């Protein structure tokens, strides 16, 4: 059955959870402060760049008013693995976004991320540097967020549920920036699926810059257990949400299995866009055939009122229907551990 607000499973065994892999999530009575409807575009086609462009055009009435109020666009790709194109944003997806912006915005556009490795290697390997000359009118530049001289301090929880501090990229909290995420459909080794919300959140925690002698890595502080990472992503999303502009999910070629780094391709041939990141991710997990109750961080974001996760309150625009594009992605081999957050803490 489907809830009117948020959906989840609770207080049942791992075996019971797994038995529901292909079924509908159970009702959880939960109050969400987000009561409005959301618009999400869903486009299907054989051209990645065109799909992304058309997905944004379909929600132009949502994007353009906010875009006009900002001084620049911060375009955040996914560069988690600097030598694995399948796991990272394709330059043609960025071209689709820049094509859209070029007709509506005079720039500047800052392409910015904080890879877990060297962000500059990702920019070179995936040919993002070519975009600077291709889109001169948008004044495109590249930034490594790990070089932020004045990061913000934020509290998350560690493995023992103690508060711990992390450093976050201050540019992702700039009220002058229209922050536009470029995510991918991917299965994940900790949180079942990674899409828009996680793409933005995990850009924020930083590690040492190239010229910094001391070694530190605050992204690792998020990975403190299958339960803890869900909460840490949601806690950070709550702080970041007021600064988010729009998101695009490039599902031209998604990743199943051992994502986000070692999975295999799925030719979904779609693109999703929205100004509501939670709603975009709901449409994304539906297109992957993933039980929407399983990604805990999205459930928590729904509970906190950060976006609309009820499919009945999401207006899907564009050239495709969910029933036409849905494919069942193979999930990570440890998915049974990833969804233990749905049940009670083990008694010890």
C-alpha cells in the first residue's frame, strides 16, 4: 500500500525485508512538513546530451525564476572515481546542461566538485577542460572544492553515535549561487542507491588540498556504518537544502551491482530533472526498480520536510512514463546489510 506522505518499513526481520524486494513498501505513520506537490521531468531518448537538455526545458518554469535571482551557477558533477567514466558525470551531460543555460543565462558558470581523489585528474580524464572553450559565453571555469580556504564546520555522528565534526565546502552554501547538480543513476555499496541528494551532500565534506602537507579526509567520517551514513547524509542535506537550485540525473547509462565504483552498465537511456531533489530521487529509484523504502537517507529527508517523496504528489513531465523506462537494477551484494536500518538496533 502507498502512504500519503512518507513510506518505510520498520521492526521486521532481515529475511522479511528481503522478501519485500519486489513488493510495495509498508505504511509508516510519519509527519512531514513538506506538503506541496513537486514537478519532475522524465525524458527518454538515444542522445545523452539532448535528453539532459530536454529534461531541463520541461521544468523551465521552475528553474528560470530562481536562476534570474543568482549571480552565478555552481554546476556540481559526480567525480567519485577519477578514472572510471561509468561512475562519473559524462561531459555530454554537462554539455546538455550548458546548452540549456546558454539560452537563459549569461554566466559565469563554475564547475566544482571535491573528488575523493584528485579532482583535477577527473577534470582532465573526463575532458571537462574542453568545456571552457566550447562555452566561452558562459565564462565556464573549473574549481576543486578541496582547495577551499575557509570551510564550514558541521556536526555528524560517528560509529558510536557520538557527535563529530567535519569540514564542508563553503561554496555550496553561497546564497549568490544557483547550485545545479549533475548526478547519475547508480546502485551503491552503503545506501542502496545514489542519485541527486547524495551527489550534492558528498561534495561538501573535504580532504586536504594538493599543496597541503597534512593528510586528512572528512568524507571518510561519513562512512561509519550502514545506519550512521544514512543519518549523516540526511543531517547534512538538511543544512544544505536552502541553497540547492536544481538537479539533473543522467540515466543514459546507469550503474548496477557494485556501485558506485565497480558496477556494470545499464542502458536506461533517460534523464530526470527537478528543483526538488528528493522528488527527483524518488522518480530515479522507481526507474531503477528499487524499493523506495530502502534508501534510508531519502526517507529521513522526507521526514525532515526537505522534499516530496510521495509519488502520488509528484507531477511527472516529459516524453516518457515510468512504466515505459523502468528497469530492475541489480543491487549491491551487501544490500541485506544496507537495509538493516529499517529494523531495531541489535540488542547487546
